[in-house]
C-alpha cells in the first residue's frame, strides 16, 4: 500500500488523507504538550533565579564587590557596625577631615564672629576660595565654603581663628576624636591635606570616621546647624568689607542619589584617593557609610557606587527593634537571703527583693534576619548584712552575640540591718513575754 496506513482499534484502515490529518493532529498535540512543559520549566527556572536573588540580597557585599580599600556601614542610632572591610585600618582620609573641623567650629565659636585671613591661610593650595591676607569674613560664610566647596584656605582660616594656630587646632581635633571614642585617628591639618610629623601621619579609619559623623548628626548640640550647612545646595556671600562676592555649590551628589540622603562629605588627595562619609535616614533608621581609598583618577564615581551598595544592603536587610520590649524572666527575681541580717524572729532568715532599675543603652537597634537579643543575668545569690535599699546587687545585660547593647542595674528593694546584741535581746524578751 502506498502512502501511510493507520490501524484503528476497530481494525479499519485510514486513507492516505485521513492519515495525514491524524498525523497533523498528533503533531499539534505533541507540540502543545511540549510548549506547556517548556513553559513550566521556564517558570521553574525563573522562580529558582528569583529565590537565588532573594537569598543573595540578604548576604553582605563581598570585599571584592567594593572598590574602597576600607569601608564601614554603621547603625547611627546604636553605633553598631553592620558591615566592614578593613574598617580599622589607619589610612589618609583627605577632606572628610572637614566634618570634624566644622563641628568644632560650630561648638566653639559664634557664627557671626569675624575671621581675619592670615598669610598662611591665603597660601593654601587648591581647592581654595582665593582669599588674601588681611581679608575679613564671617565665620558662618567660611563654614559654607568649607563644607560645600571643600576650600582648604577656609579650613585654615577657621582653625587659626578658633585656636590661634593650626597646631593648636589639631590638638583640639585629636582631643575631640578621643572624646567621641576614636582610638585609631591622628589629625594634623584642619583641611585633611596629607602631612606627617614626629608622631605619625594624618589619618583615621573608616570606623572612626563613621563615629565622627555619628557624633555630628546625633550627639552634638550643634547637629541642626551642621545639617543645615551640609544640606544646602547653593550659598552666596561676600567678605565683611563687601569688596568681593562668592558663590558655593554643594558637590555631594549622594544627596540626590537616594531617598532619605541626609548629609555627607567627599575628599581626595594623591595619597588618600577618593574618600566619602555619608548618612541616610529612612523609616526611622539611620545609616552611615564611610569609605577610604575608593579609587584614584579616573575613578571618581566609585565612591557613589559603593555608598549606594552599602546603604541598599542596610535598608533591605535590617529591621529596627527595641531591646526593652524583651522582658527579663520574672522567675529570676526571687528574694535573696541576707546572711547575718535582722528578720522578724530568731531563726528566720532575712531576705531582700531584687529590683530592676531603669534601662540604660540603645533603645533602637538594627537587627538582621536571624539575629536575636539575649538576656544575661548576674545577680548575687547571697548577701551579707547590712544591706541598704538601693544597694547594687547585680545587673541584667541585653546581649547581641558577645556585645552588650544595654544594661539594667539590679538593686536591693529593702533595708536589712545586721544582727546585733540589742536585736537579740529584743527577740529573747519577746519570747519570754509570750511564754
């Protein structure tokens, strides 16, 4: 038989044309099923990819994914470092130094005070305002030149005005840094230009730089003034005599890069490379990113890429929690025996009730998925008379891993006097009277 033949269950034979039609139907059915399988497989792959992306988003950036040689992401509310890459390595930090110069000026001098320019200030290298010796400015105006345009001559003029010399001002900078908690910083110049002396070279660490920014935006009495200056887009002023006019423009591109961008300061020298310190506030959470040695020419944009990457990681992976919402275990706080203490009767053991005093520590802590706050108890199991109400008898520590994030003192809730002869006589007489 020429052509195709197909046997049905009935045993009849299809014609050639009928066979072709059946073949086409079967082919259509085959490919229809195949398309469904391919589509199903495709959807599975997409789901797998999505899941993979979601999981990887929860992981911190790898060191190789950042351009900066040193980087820190900090929770500004608690001061906790959420991510670091060589965060405690001492490195030159260029004009990021100026955030410390600015906050010191705000805290130690009247904004309306007049600053007379010295020859030393006027001779500072670019980037500079172009002031000349003997010229007079209001301190407020120079601070805008310092923070918006990063003028080196403004920094020196401010330092000399406040402390009499850049050397004296450097002492103020280092003292303030220690007060803030910076243990690995050493400042020589108010503008961040590279310099060495007999002690060390001008430097900080990403961790210390983040601490300084945290102080500027959270703890200083002049936080509002600091933010007003550093967030201004454009500012114009003249010298006191009105002989020259100047315009300043904010070069912190991060302010327009992400919602909630709060403040920041750029920096560059040949030794330091491109540096940046910035802060962002969103949904009640505040993050600080510090970057050192984040590329050299022609890599000016690397700092923005690293900043956005670290800020995004913090936003997407950390939630804010209040440690005090986790109540201590009430079963721990049972009366404590007081050895040698006066009680209601001879033979009865005296005791005091432990009382928790006010919590001290961070109340808004950023936690990553899987991180939990634990409570550690250190309370005396036996006391010795005399005991006064309010005496320290232990503490409750709120722990995140090995780090203490908050504490409560535990104190005695009662007075317990020491057993003496008078008390014994009173108890004996009471027994005789009852008998």
